[in-house]
C-alpha cells in the first residue's frame, strides 16, 4: 500500500502514537507552533509526509474557528444567464485565481430558492463558517443579499449597489470608460451618437449611461430620447436595439453599446440593413470579451481589467477581515458605505470605428 493510500487511514492520533508524543504536540508541530522543538517538529512532519497524512479540514475549522474559505454569490434574477456571459465567466476565473494566490478556498453559493427567501446566504455562511463573501453583479433588490449585507459578514461586491457595516464595492471606472468611447467617436467626426444600455437597475449600466450623457453634454451633442435604448447585455437585445435605431427618421451614425455582445448585435443589425461597419456606421462596445477581437471588423471597445477586478475584490475583503470580527459575526448592524475600489478602463481602437469620409 502506497503512502498516499495509507494517508486515508492516518489521523492525528495515529501520528501521535507513531511519534511517541501527545496529539496536542502533533497539532502544534503541524501548525508550526513555537512550543515544539525544531527536532520534534521535523520528525513529526517527516512522518506525516511519509504516511501521506492530510489534515481533517472540518476538524481544523472547528479548532481554529477559521475555514480559509470565501463564499462567492453568483448573480440572480435576470442575470442568472451569467453562465452564458463570457465577461462574467472571465471575472469568475479572475476571482478564483486571486483567492488561490491569497491561499483561500472558494465556495460557490447559489441563488436562494423563491420559496425559501429568508436569509439563505446567511445560513450558508454560518453552516460553513465562511470568512467572507464576494458578490458578482447581483441586482440590488435581492432580499437575501440585503439581509447578508446588513449583517457583520465581510462582503466585497463587484459592480453591486448594496451597502452594509462591512461591505465594500469594487468596480471598473464605468463612467470614464463610456466618456472615452463617446469622445473617440466624436473625434472621428460623428455627431449623431446613440447608445444601447444594459439593464438600468444594475450600477454598471447606469454609470455607463451617465458617462455617455456627460460626454455628449460636454461636447454639445444632442441626445434625442430615442437615441437611448435599453438592452440586457446579450447579443439579441443589441441586435433589436440596432434595428430600432437604424429605423429612425434620422438614424445615428455611431452606436456606443454598454456591452460587447450588444455591440456585436448592433453590427448584425447594420449588416442586415445593408450597411457597412465602419463606413456607414461606427460601433464601440464595452468589456473586451474574446469575441470582440474575432468579429470582422474587429470591435473597438472599452476594456475592463478582469484580473485587476478580481485582485481588488480579494484585497478589499482581506482589509475587512484584517479590521477584526465582531463578537457575533451575523449580528445585524446599521448600514454604512465603505470607500469603493475603482479599477481603470482603457479604450482599445479596432476596425469597427474609423474617421468619417
């Protein structure tokens, strides 16, 4: 039988018996406590390695009162389609990598069932003794999320609008990115610039619309109400919005879409109308998903730094953890708003936008 196979049957009591010491001494040696001599520590660790010993994580959690595990809440409601959203999948991977580099485990927390809406996230935090929670783009009206945020559980939300006593928001600079997109189109000679927004109850969509309006106002561009149309961040909504905009009596010459999938959908609408991008209409997106560089012409877009967002969320959560834990981790407390962590964006100019001729 190999050492790895033996390891399945070796517990801390067996290590103590074979080492001729107490279980307390074995525990101290494996946890690098100062009360154990270097020789004893090395002897116990060598034996544990030879036998393929692996610590009992649930037991360690009970003893240490720490799990080194962070919960991640995937989006709910309309954004439950996030599994089909390449940007959110990339962001999930970035968070997972940042947690791993910080030596934390990740536990995915699913959306509570409609028939069980009373604090299911808190139940999961309590049951698994989670250190904290990272929230990905969950709508701010999610009741279970509000209950969690009102507690003392450390929470870092990426592009979320919730607040609480130990919460912090992490976000790309959505407004500045939208402004850069409009300024780019203006510099190319476009004066009729429309936008396709995301769902406006979501903070990033609202902020990108605000940046679009701010840039248009500063540049003296008129924004007829029909130039602002709402999508859902997915391709079909961008295609439908593009058809509406191109059907106007005075259609735009450029479209800024608040998400790359919607921008690609608008490009499809232009092709269906017999228009050529960018000769007849320019298009700019937001996110820089892989498909943005693969479509033809390649999509000009505002790039978000997924890795930086993941690292900022983990760093923000660790700051909350370092600040200490109240005596009762789930005690409701008055809501406070922490300083947001803002990650810069950058404009990537590709073939879907070029000077007017």
